[in-house]
C-alpha cells in the first residue's frame, strides 16, 4: 500500500510533490504566527503593553515576521531542499537597487491616484499629520503601520511569489518551461486575490482587481528572479495608500495615523468606495501603469525581458532527498 502511494506523494527525485510543498508552507505561514500571537496576547505581552496598543502592534508584527521567516527557512531547507535565498533573497547591491525602485514606484502610483481623486473633487483634505494614538508623536505613531506593511510585504511576497511560483513551476515542468511559469504566475496571483476575499467590503470586483495586482507583483519576480522589486512595490503601495493619503487598504483602515486625513465623495466605480482604490478603476489603471513601469525598468536594467530561469530551478547545491 505504501509503495503504491509513494508516486502520489513524491516525485522521481524523492522530494514531496509541489502541491504538498506549497500546502505545508501555506499552513505554517497562516497558523504559525497566529498560534504565537495567541500565546503572547493571552500571557506576558498583553499585560505588559495593555495600555500601549500601538506598541503592542509593533511588537506582534515583528514577531510575526520572525516566525514567518523561520518557517520559510525551514520549508526551504527541509521540505524544498534548497537554500532559502532561492525564494528571491539573493541579497546584493542589485537586489537593493531593485528594492528601491519598487519603493519609488509604489509611492508614485498611489500619489497619482490621490492627485487624480483630489483634482476631480472626489476627496477633500480634513487635516494633516494625524497621529493615532494622539498621545504620542506623529513619527512614533507612524512606526506601527510602517512595521505592519513591511511585514505584510515580505510575508505575502514570500508566500505567493517566492514559494508558490517556484514550486508550482517545478511541479508543472513537463508542460515546458515557459507554460509552467505562466501557469504558476497566474495561479499564485489568483491565490493572492483570494487571500483578501473575506476582507471588509470585499466584492468580486475587488477580488479580481487584487488578482491583477498579484500579477503585477509577480511580474517583478519572474523578470528579475528576486523578491526585491515586488517587496518594495508592495510595501509603499499599501503604506502610501493607507497612511500617507488615508485611503482604506483592501477594505481596512490599519491604524489612524496618516499624513493626510481625507473624506471621500467620488463614484465608487472609480474610487473603490469603502474597500479603497484597489476596488476601483483608478486602482486598475495604477496597476497597469505599474506593470508598464516594471517592464521598462527591467528592460533598462537588465537589457532583456526573458524569464529568469535561475530563480525558478532548484539550486545546483540544493540537497536531493
């Protein structure tokens, strides 16, 4: 019986098949931080930081990042039999330059969304430099959303791009290299969209738009072979959207600290309404502009737009089971 089941569980190299590898990390990614958070909130951390919820948020999110990175490292070494860096963390000068471009691109795209809505009269500015909680300085309060979105960017890109695109591509290798990459890229983008399905004010339109966003983030990964550009773009897309300009981010208002506090009045078709720009036509246009900018950047930096084979193949030094 066990011998008959082995081909269903393991490939010809003795590794677990791609679907199982992806599922294992998905479970660790989702439940590992949740269990640690629950334990700490129920005990020491809650009693220590009970009156400092913004500080508690920072501490818990730093912990979440540590747990997810450890889970990613363990999955890479033990389950995938590859160096963790193969998920898109070959840190170098080039990596950090791409990361910087991603930061700039996300900032510019969300600034353009705000300028268009403001020029159209769809938003009005109530005040500037709004701190939450108001008892601390703006920059101290701003640390909470900053840390949150650093964690979100790293965690979601590691899951849906670094882990999933690589493993799903390997699992579909018999289809051919390019088709396997494209299918993995699309599948990871759909998963990214579905991760936000139960967010407040979510609709099928917002889910489709977030799937398109996932495709944009994935574009930066499959063209560079690294998570630098997607992480940078993801970070400022969220942070600038929510805590520079006060828009909801995927249906949520994460902390009330914003450079600009606004009231939104425009048509939901364009603005996305209570879900935020990601559910509106402006969000779609910003995503399409982002993809064009990524293509231009990669063409300028690397001289071609070919898929990066080195990023989605097992490392030559990777251990085989």
